[in-house]
């Protein structure tokens, strides 16, 4: 198959590119640089997108988006909105107008769609929550509607916290935890919906191969864990203490709005659709994933 990836330089994009190429697929990238050879081009600022009509694309996977890490200034939030919603809307419209349309448009979203849900388990039947991330994810998903209306199978992949020592949250945690400076954030009782990177790649592959999958789908592990549980598990695997607690007030002082929306917010998402479609999980629990990733027995 011919697969087009946006956001291919990120953690998930790199992993998917490796997987698809090893599986014998042709992978094309969409660049923001019009002069980038061998790539398609997208500039959401000028509402311009260029694709080579000589190449028939079977699957489009849209992972484009400004990182949510870091303090959320007004400029940072604008970049997060523009790079997700405008890019997705532009790409979706382009795909809907193509003579030879792809058979699948999988566009990234996030479990932030549900907002802060406390201890309550939530699945794809639940509506959007409150807060900046919920509004962002709602707009992100709405941007795929032109493709869906054009008859393209469209999937909104709601990612949880992706764990990998190659990047993202786990990579940032490893340094402090290995130095014995790790610890829970806030009360530690907030749930984090997570997924291992290898598992996520398999989930995306499963979605590609099963035409019955469409609409929103939670790409997360079977069971969310609390921040305290994640802290205990990681410190135990690394054989390091995790006593440096970061109170919520400190987290807010350091990270601002991002602390409330990402570090202190609770989301206990369940992959109900994946389970219903018969997906077989690679790993059962957080400890087995972390030990596999970190090479510990």
C-alpha cells in the first residue's frame, strides 16, 4: 500500500514509518517545506496543499500538531490550534476532492477530548468534556468531516499518554527517576490513560486492516493507572526511591495551565471499541510494558 504520513518526524510518526516500511509498504511524507524533495507539501497558513496526482494514496495518517509540552502561552496555544485543526481541515478537504480517494483517513486526536473525568471510566460513547484540550480535540475531530462526507473511511484516533524511552513523557521522566528525584504529581490519585509505543503501532495496524473500524476510537491500554501507581512502578523497575513529591501548587507555578489540563487532570479511558472488535493486546499491564522497553527482567 501507499501510505501518506503527516507529522512523520514525531515519536509516533517515526515508529509507524519503520513499521510500515518493514511490512513492505511505501511511505510518503507531507512536509511544510515546498522545496523538500520526495515529499508532498502542506502550508495551513496559506491554505495550500500540494499532492502528486501520479501517486495513488491508499491510507492517510494525520499526526501533525505542535507539541503540547511546555508552558501554554497565548502564542503556544494558537500554534497548537492552528497546527491541528487548520491542517486537518485543509487535508480533509483536499482528500474529499481527489478523483482517486484513499480508502482510510486516520487522524490523530487525544483522550483529552473527555476533559477531567475523575475516577469514572469513559469510553467512545461519552461526549466531550470542558477545558482547552477538550475543545482542541473536538475541533481536531470536526476537521475530518469533509473526508467522512466524501465516503472515505475516517477514524479519529484518541491517543493516551504514549510511553517510550525514545521520546515523550517517559523519556522526560527517566532522567529524574534514575537520579532518585522522581515522585508523584499532585495527589497522585489522578488517572493517566497510557499506551506503550509498540502497542500503539499494532493498534494503528489493526485499524488499517479492519474496514469496520471508523469514527472515534480510544487507542489506550486496557486499564488506566494513577499517577501514584505509575510512579511506584517506574521507581521499582529502576530500583530508585521516588520521594520528591511535586504538589499541585508547585506544578501550576512551573507549568501554568498545562499542569491543570495534563498533569493534574484525571482521565480513565477504556478501549471499548478495540475490545469489541477483538483486538489482542500485546501486553497486559504497565510493569510488563516498562520492563520490555527498559530491558529489565
